[in-house]
């Protein structure tokens, strides 16, 4: 079954560029105004190596699948060397992802805090309570400021708080003779890395915003 993504060549423009593929990134095709550009990229391996196409308007389009253990990954789509709006490696898309993860962590922290304050003994015994609720509110505030203001310091602060929380949790578990499950630790690290990705994404998104303003006055 074919899947596709549609993009605009510029912010707010018509979505006349389509990238479609089948299965796990097989036979990846680039279409512009419904017409196929160049030859399909047959395999995931070749897509990871990347391919450059020339659009009918003369612009250069680069398509490559970026894969990392941690950090930004996905389909990189560049037009004349700049990420297309809405593509996986577009700084504003990366910023949105990091913000979403931070809101998730904030909501989870607030929820367990509320449940503990409501009388859930198990959560009270492992240290949750009003500080968890407060942490959730703070993290939500950092997420809001980080996204709206493109503020890297907000994601730096959030990352630091999450690292501190992880260290404290490990210390409490060690002192109590318990241990954190590897899967739980991996999840914590993955969330921290995702939020930390918002630091560079905020910097890059602010630069992209400035470039958009500059281009508008050209």
C-alpha cells in the first residue's frame, strides 16, 4: 500500500510536492504537480545514501533518510539546501516534537502528583506528592516558553531538571535496596534526549523565522 507526504516549497504555499513510497521506504518517488521527477529510489539503503533531484522550476531537491540512535531522525527533505517546512528535520518540526515530549513529561508528573495527594499510598511511598505536581507545572511552563519564544534556555532548564530527577530516583532506589528496571531507565534517557533536542531546535527555529522575514522583504 502506497503512503505519501505532501509539502510546500515555501511556508504557506501550495502543497504541490509529494513524496510517496511503499512498505518500509521502498520505491520512493518524488512528484511535483502530480508529475514524477527522476527515477524512484528502490530501497531503504539507497534512500539513506540520499538522492538529489532538479525540479521543473530549477530548484535543487535533496531527499535522504537520516537515522540515529538518539536525536533527530526521519526523512530529510531539503530545497536548495534548506529544510522544507513540515519535513522531519525542519527545525520547527523538531521543536514541536521536543515540546510535545516535554508536555507529556509535565502532564505525567502532574498526574502522579495529584494521585498521590488524593491518597494513593503506593505513589506516596515512593516519594510522589505535591513536589511532583509543582514540577509538572514548571515543566509545562518551560515547554510553553520554549516553543513560543524559541528559547533554548527553557529546554536546557527542563533537561537539567529531568536529569536531576533521574539521579535522585536512582539514589532513592539504591538506598532502599531496590532498582530501576532497564526498560524504565531507557525510557527516561530517551525522554531526556528528546527534550534536550529542543535546545538546538529552538536555536535553529529562531534562525529559520528570521530567514523567513528576510526573504519576505527581498
